[in-house]
């Protein structure tokens, strides 16, 4: 199926091939994989990974790094555009004669392609040929193709011809499986022989449907191709009122044009009329469908403000997506003097490229498929147009348009016939690729390994409690402290620098001790409650708090990127916390522009103690914007035994990036067999698109002293016919003031094995306070595939952002300079 799709996309003669554009980049035709221009650029992703900066503390205020990645992308794009233009501009239009001009354009480096086509055919001989066999018919088609080329005086040494042959060969190989027969040379020889003798009669005719807006030159093109006035044209009003077949003969080959009334420029009032024309055309061609469809536009009228997308959409709706397969874009008024969007003249080639790209873009949008590439041909129907010495009309780039037009028709017809012969029609699908998204097994496994069971609703880890309680026996330092006089601002200002420092240090020390004391009391209370069990169910921890703060509390405004933010603070989403049981907050989209579009979701959280030692928590988030609706929720219930054992079960529901839902059930058991050792086992079952993934993990946590924690884990995740194994080791050293100050440094190692491939990874995380009033987190990881990430987060209450931006800009400039220097050194070396 993939082969068919690839073939089909390949068969659409690439634009660069058929248009007047230079062919330096036409190698893609031979590649089996169609080039998807929209595909993610892995380099881009890497940039993002390296430079992106997500900051939960500052709400993404460190914009410079985000801009950095955006800037990179933008510059990459610019480079592509420039390269493209340069390519267009570098080719000087050939201004010499007829066939040779078009051949020069097309041949580029035909040798290699021709060779490929021939080689491929030479290697496929020796299979019996049966009459009526589609492969035999393909062979006949090949002969017919050569005869048509001969008849129309077209050269064989042509890139276009080589590509058609190559495609025919691919088509035959798909059906035949075994490589098959008859050399191209033979087909060519037979064709020459038959053409010379005229026997048998050339059995080929063309049926061409012309479509386009009124006045674009459909009828005029028909007349030009036949070299006589067969259809009515009119410069001032619609000339073709009814669908009409215009039959003629070109070099003895019957050509039938189906001339149609032109569409009106798209607007709501013209929609009905356009649809009526399209429906009547559809009815007309139902009995004998055309071999080729020509869609007309005026080259001189296509500019950057092209707005006929609704018309293209309507055509797709009426004729179906597949109709675009055999469609050639015809641009009349081909000798129009190009003018860039800003009024400055640009080269003919770049202008044509721009127009063709623009039209292709809209067609791709109409069919929702970026792979489709329609051939483009330029036409000039003006009788006063420039002529070569043989009297043939030539375009400003020297191309004889009629010859090119006919060649394109022949190629499209032959490939269309091959399509029908090999019965590929049903397999052709245009439109968005709907690939069912399968969750990645390694991803599921690593999230299972990372997942830590929530033991209770307070959020304070048990080991933190341990430390605090062990400290409780020690003397209470805070109460021993001598009283201190708090200075006013003016008093503080009067102090010397060292006095200021001492004073602030003292305050810091006292604050730490005070917080420690508070946490100690809190954890003591918790422990007593847990052990005594006297407390009422369902009220839990929150009872004291609820009594003290029954009033609604206004949460502070979230920091939104400053662009487009109005100063008016009245019309803003406010967030009130009315009880401790439920926390409802708006979700800020960091990409959003302002307060209106920045919030597109709701987040809801609750955690309660249902019964003694039984906790439940619900976390959910719903986001909705114009296109996407996503929901992510986590419901968990846990039973925490006072002796340290914990049993928990949870259900996660999440929308996948397709339309389906992903459900995950997991269960965890935590056993504290020794004071310093906790063993945790977890199982999970994930369901996505009727596929099930089962995972299990085992984890051991060892506490060494009060500050060092080592976690070792291993797990397995099984999906349909796939298994992933993984494990890791993480050592965390907590700061002396933990848990009051969450300073820590941790080193981690991980191994993941999937599909006989092992990925090893290492990571470093650290969180500390470099100076007073500032916190810094450094997070770096790298794996054996050389993929990694570095995150640096800085949060500060002092205004040092400006200094930071400056430092960052300097570092950036130095790096960029270094890169440029390296590049120029390499260039010098090459030179
Ligand atoms: N200069 C120039 N004029 C053209 C070209 N193509 C068409 N014309 C003129 O444009 C006018 C309209 O052309 P038609 O062929 O009647 O247009 P049409 O698309 O058939 O229009 P409908 O029949 O109404 O759909 C005629 O006067 C043509 O001579 C071209 O390539 N160059
Ligand atoms: Mg007409």
C-alpha cells in the first residue's frame, strides 16, 4: 500500500520538473520516499531541546532563550528562502531555439537518470510475457509512449522522459513483484520501426478537460494548441456559455478538449453559480472521464494576495480529492513582465516559482495534503508574442511553451493509463494522513519508572518527616536565640556594607530556624494524629486551617507575556480560592498573546482524607481552543499504614493527540522493611486504541544518613508484540537545611532497552541558592544517542534580569562569532 502511495505521488511529475524552473533540485523524483516539506526538521527539534526554557517559577519570563529558539528557526527559514531564490536567479534563461531550448531546460543532467531508467529495465528480463497481462500492456504503453514522442518530435534524451520510464518501471515492479522484462532500448527500437512503417496504427487519443475562471484563456489556449480558431473567445465577457467538446488532431493524434464555462471570482454570491457549473461538468465527464485536467490561472494576476482558495475548496468538494492527481496547472499570459509584491521587478524565474508555489500551497490546503505536487506549464496565447526562427511562440525564458505543454500532456496521459491498467485507482488516497498514534513503549516505561506514589494529601514526604522528627529531640535552637531588633528601612540604609550583610545573614538564619520549627510542629502533629487516630474522618488536616481562613482568597494574577496586554485590569480572569478542599485555576497557555487568548483551560485539584489514613486526590485539566480539546485527569486513592506501608491505586485519563483516549490504571505498594529502606512495587495497565500495555516496576529507596537518598529501580513494559526494559539509579544529596530550603544535587543514570537497542543516559540536577534572593536550578542530561538537554532556571526577587539578558546576549554573540570563525577557517582550508 505504501508502495502504491509512493508511486502515485512520484508519478505526479514534480513541479520543478514540469515547470520552467531550473532542475538542480529535481533529484527527489527518484527517491522512494516522497518529500514532505512540512515534516519536522530534526535539527529544529534539537535547537528547541537545547535552548528552550520552561520556567514554572517565573512563568516563562526568561523569554530570551525562547526567542533564541524562535530566532534560530526563523533564520533557518530565511536561509531556505534565500537558497531557493538564488537557485532561481542563478539560472540564466536560455534564449535559443525551439526544442533545444526546452530540452536544455529539461535535461539538466539526464544522463544519470536515463541510465537509471535503462539500467532498471535492463535488469528485468527473462520473465514470460502473456497476452492480456497488465505487464504486457505496460510494455505496449512504453512503446506507445516512444511513438508519441517520435510523432511529436520530442527528444528521448529528456529528463522528463527518463522519469516517466522510471515510474513505469516502478509501477510494473510493484505489480510483478519479480523484476521483469523488455529493455527500454527494445521498446524504443520497436517504436521507431512502427513509426517508420506506420503499422500498426497509433492507437492513442487525448481527452483534456479545461477548468478555470472566466477570461483566463481556456478557449484561447485550445485555439493556440490547434493553431486555429475552434473555440470562441472574448476579451470583455464570458465567451463559453455551455460545456463543449472541441475535437482536433495534432500530428495525427486525436485530441479532444472539453471546454467549459469559466467560474466567477469566488464570493458568496457566486458560490451557487460556480457550484452549478462544476456539477454540470461533473455530469458531463461521468460517462467518459478525461485523461488530463488543466486548471487555468493568469500568471500576471497571481500575486501574493491570491484569494481564490474558496474556489479550490469548492472544486475539491465537487470533484473529489483524486481529481487533483491528473491536474496540470496552466498559467496563461506567460510572458507577463513580472513585478514583485513590493513593485520592484524580479527575475522571471523567481516570479514564476513564487506564483506556482502559491497556487500549489492553496491546492495542498484544499486537499489537506502537503505531498501533492502538480506540474505547472506556462502558456502565452498572445498572437504578438515573441517567436523563434521556426515561428513558434517562446516565453521570456526561451522555452517553446507549446512543445512543453504537449510533452506534459503525453506524460500525464501515459502515467494515468498505467494507473488505470494496474488498477491503482482505488488505492490512491489524497488528504490528511490519518495514522493511528501508538504510544511509545519506552515513553510509557520511563513514565512508569518515574511515577512516585503519593502517600498522603499533605504533600510532605515521609523522609522529610523523619528528618524533622529526629531533629525534634534536639534542642530547639530557635527558642534559644536572643531577641533581635528589626530595623526600619531608613535604619537599615544607615548601616555599613558589612553590617548590612551580617544583619541579613542573621535574619536568614533566624528565618530558617523559624521555618524548621514550624515544620517540625506540623509534622509532630501529623504523626500524633496518625498514631492516635482520634480525628474525625473526612476533615483531616484542613480543619484548623479552614477555621482560620474561611474567607475566599484571591490568587495573584499569572504573569502573561507583555505583548498586547492591556493596562486595564478589570476585565481579567480572576482566580478565587474559597476552600482548601478544591482548587480551581485557569490554565495559562504560554504561547498565548494576552489575557483573552492566553487562558484556554481549567485546572482542578483536590485532596482529601476520606477515612482515617485513606486519602483520595483528583487532579484534572481541560483545555479547549478552536481546534483542540484535551483532557487530562488523575484520580488516586491511597491507604497509608501508620507503620509506613502504603497501598495506592490510580486512574489516569488523557486525550491522545489523535481523537482517542488513553486510560491508565496503576497500583503501587510501598513497604518500609527497614528504617532506612523502602521497597516499592508498581503495576500499570494502559489502554489506547484497543491496544493494551502492561508494565511492572520494582524500586528500592535507601536513605543514608539524613541527607543522602539512593533510588534504584527496574521495570518492564509489554505492548502488542513488543517489550521494553529499563532501569535507573539516582543519588540525591539534600542540603543541610532540608526540607526548609530545598537545596539538592542529584546524579542519575538510566538504561532503556527496546527493539534490541540499548540507550544509556546520564543526568545531573541541582537546585541551590547562589546568592541571597536568588534561586538557581540546573538540569542537564545526555544519552548514548547524543541527545540531551540543558535547562537553567533562575528565579530572583532582585531586578537582575536586565543584567542577565546582557550576559546572555554576550555569550550568544561570542558563540556565534566562534561558529562564523570556524566556518570561515574551514572555507579557507577548502580554498
Ligand atoms: N495576452 C494574452 N491574452 C490572452 C491570453 N490568453 C487569453 N487571452 C485573452 O483573454 C481573453 C479571454 O480569453 P478566453 O479564452 O475567452 O477566456 P476563457 O477562459 O475561455 O473565458 P470563458 O470562456 O468565459 O470561461 C481573450 O481576449 C484572449 O485573447 C494570453 O496568454 N495572453
Ligand atoms: Mg472560453
